C-alpha cells in the first residue's frame, strides 16, 4: 500500500507488508494518513506534532565527546631515548596527530643502524627483520655534534626503514608529517618574521655553520623546538615524494618562509664516490633531517 502526503512536497511510502517504512512522519500528515500507516506491520512510533518530533530528536543520545589529547612519553625499548610526543589538535583540512617535540637524534638512529637494541636484548624477530642501512663510510654527523644532535643526511629509503623499525618497536604507526601538516605547524608556530625565527631557530646568521643540540631554543606556540631552522625536515608531498621544509642552519633567515620547499633530488647524493651510489646516505646534503609523527 502507498500512503502519500504532499502538503509539504514530501511523499511517504509504506510498501506491501511494511517492507519500507519511514521512521518519522512530519506532523503535517493528516490523521487518515497516520491511520493508514498504523495498518502497516512493524510501523515505528510516529511523531504527531513538531513538539513530539523534537522530543524524538532529543531522545537520540549524542556520541560521547572525544577523549582530550594529552602529551605523552614514548620510550623506545633497547635505547636510551624516550620521545616526547606533543598533541596537535585537528583543524580544517588537517586531522589531529601527535608529533615529537624535537627532531629525531643520532642517539635513536644509531640504535637503528648499529642494532644496539639487539645487543641490549630488547629486539624482536620482527624488528630484527627490518632492512637497515649500511654503516656510513664517512663521518655521518659531519663533525657538527652527535649525542643530542639532529640526525641528518638520511635518504628517503633509509627514513622509510627507520619508520618501519620504530613502528614495530612501539606498536604504533610512526611516520613523518605530510606537507599539509608541516605547513600547518609552521603557520601556527607563532614565529612570523625573521627576527623571531632567529630567536627560535638556527640559521646561517646564528648557527656558526653547524647544527646545534635539539631543544636548545625555546618551544613555539605548538610546543615544538626547531620547527624552523637547525635541520630542514622531511615531509610527504601529495604525490608521495619527500620534500624538505622549515629551513636549516645553512639558510639565510630572510630566505626562509612558508613557501620554503625543497623536493628531494638525487643531486643530494651527487658527491658519493661509490659505484653504485649509496641508497641510504646523502653525501651532498648535510642539512635535512626527520621529525616523527603518530596518529591518535
């Protein structure tokens, strides 16, 4: 049977046997229409007035509010490193995520490339099974500093293996920021001009042409150190390739802004004398590093 109400241009149908039933019928339907609906098997409760309709809407329990995100420590078993993860609230176009307050350091990367977690008895078959980069044939930190200093010169291939290893070690999906997330972090840092960037980051003008220990500058409005300067940081572009953002210790501060974006190129390894060239280390790039992200 078909029952219609067109007073407001809406047709309600109840098929034979009640196979299709409209859950709430607006009060503008006539009493005869409501009586007809009562003849359909399994017909739901009908709101006969706008007040009752509103009560039905209000009776639907809303979803519980999301748990507030809080900063947390993420220890890496078999290493001396505990990552401090800072929550970043969702904004238009960017989902909520956690990000490390500092750039990833040699302390953590050494544990990865030299199997230090295995030596400490804190590895698993899965973490041991991750392909690790070959050991560098030159001084990887370029003499800038090691313990407490930012990892640099790792290729995208090496970073992907590093992220896989960390994901297995922590039980969380560890990644690097997307380009959109990195833009959001830079724009929301509260560091809006060259003078502020020199106060909060390391650039050509104040770095003595060297990276500096992570966390040695104040945190920005997102609770992060060195989002501007020190080492540029990898981000994943829309097409899946890596770009470096945020500027570095070799950049003049006036040339670094929100539009600073350097796509990965094999030229970053042009000076590698090996044949074939290393897929893991960038002989011609001493200024790009990594910051770690995980999702809630």
